């Protein structure tokens, strides 16, 4: 049997092949045996290299995906930081409770309003803010003064706002003065909220 005979082999013939004949053939044709052995070795090397290339490609793709996710996370962080910085830059200044009474008294004096009582109420603390409220009783001869006072609180550069407001009119009698008579006073109960940012 020689190489030209191999193309004429049928499947039925393969069933009748004697293993000893194959051994004898390969012993006689050592050159063909070496070529076949080399082809088998090369095939295994190619399969192994392709498997390693596939693993390396998958590893590289995984690393690229991970880097993309990290870059996206960094971009998201930069956007969030920029938004936070912008928010902090426009947020009104915080004022602590010790300064609050002084600031409210100053605004009352500027608007001809008399503070009758000043009492701290609730304080709520979270991870981000501290929210405090104070309740004040005020009076003035003019309703416009009360409105100007509340407006000056909300328009101040501090993080203050009017939470509740209740007003009423009261007639005050004055005796023992040259102008014996009465005055119509405006009374108001106001609750003021103050916000302090923890990380400001």
C-alpha cells in the first residue's frame, strides 16, 4: 500500500483493516510516520494556541468592560460633584441657634417690630442637615411692619424661612399719659425654620 492507494479506500475497507498491517506500514515508511506525527503535534499546538488566544481575548474584553465601567463611574462622580458644588455655592448661608436670636432681633428693630417672646422649638438632625425651629411673638403698630419683618427674614442671605404665621389685632389702652386713649396693635405668632448643612 502506498499514498496513491489511500484515496481509493472505502469505509467498508476500513472495517477490514488489520492493526498489524498498519504497524508494518508505518515501520516500513518511517518518513510518512514522522510527517503524520508532526501533523498531529502541530494540530494540538494550534488548538492549544487558539484556546489560549480565546482565553486571552475574553480576559482582555473583560478588562476593557471593567475599565469602561470605572471611567463611567468617574464621570458620574465628577458630574455629581459639580452639581453638589453648584448647589452649595447658591445655597443660603447657615446660621446657628446662638446667632439666630441676634439676627431676628436685628431684623425686628430695622422694621419697627417688638419681639415679646422668643422660644426654641424642635431640632431635627439627619446625615445631611440640621433643621431647627423657633417660635416668636411680635407686635407692631402697623401691619406693614409685620409684613416687612417676615419678608426681611425670608429675603435674608441666611437659610431661614417662615414655617407658620398667625396674626391678630389688639386694642391697647394707655392711661396716665397726655394722650389718654388707645392704640390698635398687630400681634403675630411666627415660627421660623433654620437649615444648617452638615458638610458646608
